[in-house]
C-alpha cells in the first residue's frame, strides 16, 4: 500500500523546496506537541512519571516529614494550580497551534505557504479544535492507565486526528475519531516501524545536543508523517469514490 522509502523520498523533496520555513514550523511543533507523535509520546510520559516519583520521594523525606499539615496542603494547592495552568495552556493555546503546524506541512507540499498558517485554528473552528484535541489526549491518557500497550495502540489509532482538523477544523469529534480509526486500520504496525526507522536519527540528534534535530530531523519527520496521512487518505478516497487524485 505504501513504503517507508517512498514517504521519506517525498518528505526530503518537500523539505528541499521549503527548508527554513519547515525548520521553524517543525521546531514550534516539537514544542507544542512534546516532540512526539503516535507511540513516541508514551516513552516520554513514562520518563516524566518516573522523574516525578523520584522528586516526590525526595521532597517527602527531606521536607514534608518536618513541616505541618497546613504547609503540606498549601504546597499541594500550589502544585494543583500550576498543573491546571499548564493544562489550560496546552488545551487552549498549544493544541490549536499544533493543528496550524500540521496544516502548514500539508499545504507546503504543493504550494508556497506562509508561516501564519500556524495560527489557522484560532480563527477557524477554534472551540471545536480545542474540544476534539482535548478528547483525543484524554482518551489516550485513560487508555494508558491500563498499562502502556493500550495507550500506544490508541495513540496510533488517533494519530490522524490533527491532520483531519487541519483540513476541516469544524469536523465533528465523532467523525474525526471514526475517520482516523479507519485510516489507521491495519496500518498501526507499519506506522510503528516507520517511527522506529528514525531511531538512528534520534541518536545522531542526541550526539549533537539536538542541533541536528532542529535543522533537519524534526522537519524531515514532520513531512514524512504528513506524507503518511496523504497516502492513507488517497487510498481511502479511492475506496469510496474510485480512482482519484486526492494525493495531489
């Protein structure tokens, strides 16, 4: 149906004719989306969880045992407020920017595209984008509570939702989830292998303190992920309407 080599070849071609804009957009995308897509997000979640456990143990044995219950409650309240602010920023600001970044990579494949596309969702179906992106993150998180594997599977199942919203920011959430599941049906394992194929690049990026990631690997991956969406939509279009030219 598709091959990694073809996706990556087209991704490199796209990057060559839109390099600096793609670099900046991919850099912003890596910030707002946590630098991950699909199953890659779960490894970071696990590391953060382990780090929080270590920090909480340290704080308890160093400080909490020696202070009053009131101080503990105040400390927990402050942590709760900070967490709620972080969630609000993610839901109402970063998630719509992610949609705009995905839209930039989709459009820049075939036409000259300006960086202001990153703000697309703020003026087009903003509240629907916020709702659908929130539900996507919520469902993945809930499935992740059933150990890691179900969360990874759902992350791949809902992988195409941001691209669907980038095309139609007013798409109903039921429709977005349904189409994403349809697109990824039978494709999750291949998409996982596609992600693994960038492992060598991740090592090289780490060796350059992330510089290689910023100036090459991140936009390369972003365009490859976009090409995956395009080819899956192309085949879906052909299944429904017969042979067509959706991929163009």
